[in-house]
């Protein structure tokens, strides 16, 4: 009796196990494509955003185009708001997503003004889950030395979307989540307080 129960339990695991292997194999098959995706995105960002003749507004607009096309901003925004996503109203969620996207554009687009010839080298790529691929890369900097950058991608339609970037081991998504959570906590646990802060930030610089 025990033997039959053991065999039945083992048999019930086979479909899930096969699905896991199939999902991992599917992701593994996308590794070369993911490497090209990151390499191409790096080249395009350098070409589109590092021209010193660009105005801040135009650089922000171009960065916004790349951000929306290649990053899963809605998923990142929900992750960043963390547990407060559950208590936020639908109106607060929608406004947060819009303000968060503008916030990303505002703080990251201007960094391309400081470009001094850095290039990105793709080092190693691996399938981490059924539809998740991790791309390890290095930014080659002549003055400051190399910096490790890890990209986490998920399949979306016929391509990929980035849902996190870690620079020298520091996850940008987790950093923003922790910063926003701390701000909300200091403000009495009100999501509206964070929205008000993001509204003020949006007024301080160009957004696309």
C-alpha cells in the first residue's frame, strides 16, 4: 500500500518537473537573443543620448522612448511601491505609475551628459526561470575602472523587457522600493505623501 502511494506521489510530480525543464530549456534557447538585446540597447543608448548638443528636454524625451520600449515600467512600478500597492486606490496607483516613469526619466537621462567613452561588454548570460534571463555585463570605464552590471529580463511578446538592473550588486528596483517605503513610513503611511513628493520632483526638471 505504501509503495503504491509512493509511486502515485512520484508520478504526480512528473508533469510539473517536465514543465520546469521545458520552461528552463525555452529560456536557455533565448540566451543569445538576450545578449544581442542588451548589446544593441547599449549601442543605441550611447548613440541617442550622449550627444552634448542635445538639450536636457530632448535627451529626456529620447530616454523616455528607450525606457518605455525596453523596460517593464508598470511591473517595476508595482514592485517598487511594494506593500503599499495593496492599500493604494486605483487612482493613486495610476498616478504613481505615471509619476514614477517621469521620475526615472528625470534622474537617469541626465547621466548620459557625463558620457566619457564608456562601453558595455556582455560577459555571461544564463536562464534563471521559465521566462527570465540574467545578463551579466561590464561597463568599461577608462578613469574609474570596470563596473559590473546585471540585467534581469523577461520575455514579452516577441522580445524582452528589463525588470531590474543591478550595478555593482545594488538593485535599482530594490533601492527605489526601500527609499519610497521609508518616505511613506515617515509620512504616516500615506501613499499620497509620496505622490506629492513625486509631483514636486517632476516640476524640477524636464520629463518626456
